[in-house]
C-alpha cells in the first residue's frame, strides 16, 4: 500500500479523472474510476484467494468421501429406469388384457373361428406372463440402489455426520401432505380399507 | 354418466378406466393432476370424478376443495382412490366433502361397492 510506484500510479489515475471531469469526458472518467476501484479491490481479491486456498486445504484433510457418494446420481438414473420399465411392462400387460377382452366378446359370436380365438387368447396369456419378467430386472436394479444408499449412510456415519433420527423429522411432517404408500415396518401402520370405511361411517359417510 | 379419472400415473388411469368400463361406465376422460382436472370440469358435462390424492402440482384434496367451492361443480360426486392412508387424511377428505375413499392397492369389488354406495346415497338424497 505504501509502495511509491503504486502511489504514483493512483495519483496519475486521480489526476486523469479530474482532467476528464473538467473536459466533461465521461468515457475517460469511467475508465479512470474503474482503475481506482480495481486497485482498491485488489487486497480483497487476494484475501479471498487465500481463504479459498485454506478452505481447500481444510477440505483435503476431511476423510475422503467414499465412492458410494459419487454413485448417487447414478442411483437416481437407475431408479428413473425402473419407473420407465415398470410403466412399459404395465402398458404392455394392459394392451394384452384389452385385446383379450375383445377376443372374448367374439367367442360369444356363433360361427366365429373359436379355435383361432382360443389360440390367440392362449398366446396373449403367455405374453402377459412374459411381460412380468420386468420384476427380475427392476428387482436387481432396486437392490443395487439400496446398496448404494446404505453405503452413503455408512459413509456419513463414519464422517461423524449421523443423520438425525427419522422420528424427529416425521414429527414436523404435515400429516396431510401426500407421502405415497405406507411401508410396513417403516411408516406408521396404514389404515386398512375396512378401518377407513368404519372411520368414514363414524363421520357420517 | 361421464366420469373424469385423475391420476399422475398414466397406467393407473388406464387401470381405473378399464375397471369402470367393466362396470358399464365407458364414457370416461383423463387428467394428470388437479389443475388439469379442474380446467376440464369447468367446461361442463361431467357427472363423477375419481381422483388420486398425491400428484405433483394440484393434489386431489386441493381439487376436491376447489370443486366444493365452485358454485357450478359443488354437488359433483368425488371418489378418492389413493395410497394415502393416514387417519388424518381420511378425516380431512371427509370434512372436505368426499363421497368415497378407496385405499390403493384396491380390488375391482371394492371399486364397485363404493360406486354402488355413492349412487345409492345420491339416489335417496335426490
């Protein structure tokens, strides 16, 4: 800051700025002021660089994040694939069901080729069975993703970041917010249809 | 009888439409969330709504409240078909004026039973 060269430089910028004002030269004034601002910001920038360097060093000293964490985006892509596969299999099965319903209508028509209709129905049934093979594939993918999630959980625990208890979080949860199907052993027990019916009839429905 | 089926999963809409067709209700239309459903209902011509609860955007419970708050639509029967099964949710739906509540997964027999019950009540009220 007390560097004479620097002082001379800033004085020159200030003089030039004054000259620009007296000549009403806006462009030059802006350029000179810009140079002064830049000069003032330099220590700040140097400080930031230092801070980011020490942050980097501090982060480097943290326990290395396991590959499992890096696999999270991959896990999401796998689950998206499961959604797509199950949707495809369901649509395939529904196509076959709808086609079979039409074939069955025709069975009621006397004189239609019943043997051919039955052959078509038999083929639809085996196609439907085949469409269920998605379960094997999606099952494998889901098991793999569960493994990744477990790995991340273990890693977080090892880093001393135990996830806050699920029960604490669930207390704050809005009981009216949609949360999808209740899972036995994880969520509060689901209300059965007959419990729901009883509750609704108590409420006058 | 024209029925609007509201669910964010196209496969579930298809399954419900198939079951309804089996019960003789072949005049159906679909919407993928509450906002889309409400826009369709506002155009008129529907006699019944079957809706899911948990959908991105406008949910089924919000749709139910929008229907009950609308002068033209407020008497439209609404059947909730949902995986949401907390007591609080069932009570909320009842208080909002739902006509029936089916918890997924459900059977064709349950759907028929609830529809029959709703029509019976509507018939005796009319």
